[in-house]
């Protein structure tokens, strides 16, 4: 009982950090100032005339379309995009020996998996609305993506070479006692020509406007495929679930630890 209580308390602590992070994200959505690209360009020009360029910062939110003349090509699905993350996983079976409840040695088949390759890449792009366009440096952003691939292939690679799309990997021939079942390929992308909602710091540090990761502590950099309203609602729902999950696991876990100590 005490061990279960400790596990629940650990889960509660993890949920506390999840809750805190979501609260900061929700606060950032509310704090950021709505703006159009034309408005940002006009304001930057006025400030540059008064104070000189290179020192203006603001925290803004705006919506526009992704434009990129030289997009990435995702490794697996080979899709044009400005961000992708991919994973290749080997799924296998192996024989494991353990003792059962009667202290007898038993052998059983156990299924497992291991990640063979994992990669993510981003490139800068232009965000375009009805009033103009602005450069976006996506490094450090929380990027919402579209799952474009989740495929399991039971086929064994020929010649020890695993290939899919533009991805290839030489496999080790060392015997591990594990029988390969197949390979799972997963990939998510942020496609070009998609409408996105961006919460970011706007800066004229390099003499031209750019949306980038905020330098102010606590401000979030978000690139979302959702509208502002949908993103705020989803985040608020997650905050609520995380809060009640945190409270319930901490309370129940604490009670179980107390009962365990009293009954010891």
C-alpha cells in the first residue's frame, strides 16, 4: 500500500509540472497582443525613426499562411514542409526467463521495441497575411504538426539495409536473441501553404522584422494549426484535467502512505 502511495505521489508531482507549464502557456496566449503584419511594420518604422532600429521587442499573436521557397523534404513521406519529426522503431519478440508466484522458473515470450532512428528538423519561413509577410525563425517553438505516416512493415530488409522514402540505415548483424517482428515508421510535419496561429516575440534586431523565441522569461513561442479560440479552449481543458489529476493523485497517494506507515 505504501509503495502504491509513493508511486501516486510521484505521478502527482509530475502532473504539477505539467499543470504549471500549461498555465504558463495559457497566460502567454492571453498576454500576447493581437496584430497584423502591416501594423507591425508600421510600428517598427515609427520606432526606428525615433530611437533607431535594432532595439524594438514586442510580444504578439497573429494568423497567416506558411510560405517557403526552399522547404524541407521530410525523410519518410517525402513531403514539402517547414518542420518534421520522424521515428523508426523496431518491434521484436524475445524469450525471457523469470520466477512465477510459486517460485518456479518459467519462460515466456515478451514483446518489445527499440528506437532505431529519430530526427527532427525545421527551416525558417515567411508568414503571410492579407497585409504583408514576416520572417519566422521557428527554433524553440512549440510546433503543432500533422501526422502523415504511421505504418508498420513486417518485411525484413534485404542486404542488411533498412530503407523507406529518403531514409536508409545499415542494420547490425549481431545476434541479440530478439526476433524482429517488423518496423514501424512514424512522421509528422508542418506543411507549407497551411494557415497557422503564431504567438511569438517580434524583433527588428537584424534591421528587419522577425518572429522568434521570446527573450522574456515565461513567454511561450507557439506555432499552432488551431485557431486562437480553439487553442485557448484546448489548453484550458488540459489545465483543468491536469489540476484535478494532480490533486487526486497527491491526496490518494498521501493517504495510502499514511495508512501503510500506520499498519506497519
